[in-house]
């Protein structure tokens, strides 16, 4: 078990409600997997490490984390969750905790960048040179991979916090983003849907106007991504995207919004995750693999 070839990659998908852990020989060959609820940092990180330690020799760990996070390797705050509203987690040194405990290389990125990398290399994007992964769930976030690298820039993308044009049948809802009110996340995330209509999108009848409104907002993000980056594949994942028919509605609305402008119609693809609900975990293992 001690040789490099036999030792394992560790993956940590650090989410706001649960941590999903895995060890594998490669990002697609998972040997064991485990979930723990996200509590306070000390309890959660200790439990995560304990499980990983019991799986055998680990040669690198990848962490795909909820954010915001610091990704600048030259910053003393690299690997930290920064100013999250999640109680107790602000300025938590997640990467440092695992580095200290395991003394192995640590890969660290956002959950959506991890998922984007996994979809790009092994999932929905295997034939493309560019791919965006969007999650629509408790929040809305996105990662963009161009030429095999996740785009970071000065920080990481915050695709959920763009400002869509208001749908004419949704003029009054003030939105729930604590920073912006009616940004995309404030209008179209799972909690925004519940705040507006009292139910999740999949619980509302298919002829309810909510389906049209949410598809319109998500299509605006898709079209913005296409207009700004011409990304070839947009993967839409997350709990809200499990709503029956929503992917098709977003596709259709994106085409309508781009109609007449893109010659020959949109060549860009809008698809479901190749990894289903496991893109984040596969992404964490990818981040370990790259170490
Ligand atoms: Zn916002």
C-alpha cells in the first residue's frame, strides 16, 4: 500500500450542508465513498480526516469547496473559505487543515470549478475545448474551463450574481440575495423559488408560470456566457435542474433569446451533467490528481 502507484487520491467535496468524501485510484475509479453532515469546522474537518485516514495511504487530496474561497497560491489566505454567511466558517483554513494532518499535496478550488474540470475531462465535455458548469440549487454558481484550466482571474467567477432582465410576469419579487436582492441567485435559486411560490419548482404544476420565469433567468445566464466566452458546452446541474422539463425549457429560451443574432443558430450545447449528481466529488478527485 505504500508505493505511489498503489496509494490513493483523496477527494473532499465540501458543501454547505454535507461533506462528501472519497478515495480512488483515479478521478473515475472511486474505491470508497462517505458522507458527513456539515457542522462547525472543527467537528466536520476532524471527522473528514478521520474517515480518510482509515482508507489507506493517500498521496494527494483535492478539495472542491463551497465559497467564497481564496485561490491565489501566493496569498497567506490560500485555501481558506473567506467571507461566507455560513456560521463559523468565515476565514476557515480548510486546505491547511488537511495539509497539516496528511502532509501530502493539496489541490483546492471551488466546488463548481472542480465539477467543471471533471465534466470537461471525463463527463459531458470530452469533445470540447471549453466548458462551463453551472449549479442551480441552494445558490447559483458556475465554473469555466478553457483549454483544460479553470478560469480564476483575480478571484473565482461568481456567475450567480449577475443581474438578469426582469421577467414581465415577475415584476415585484424583491429577491433573496443578501448582497444584491434580485441578482440571478436572488431570483432563481432553490430558496428564491420557495420564497416566491412556497414550493420547490418540481412541486409546482408544469403549467405554473414559475417554470417559464426560472427558465428565462437561467437562459439569460447561458446566453451571457455564450456571448462573452462562446463556451462550447454549458452543463446545468444542481437540485433545481432536476425539475422535469427545465433543461429543455432553458435550451429553448436560450435559442429564442439568441435568435437572429447567431448565424445558423446556436452551436453551443446546453446539457445535463455527465456525472449526474457526482460532478463535485469527481472534481475533488481531479484536483488531487493534478497535484
Ligand atoms: Zn447576489
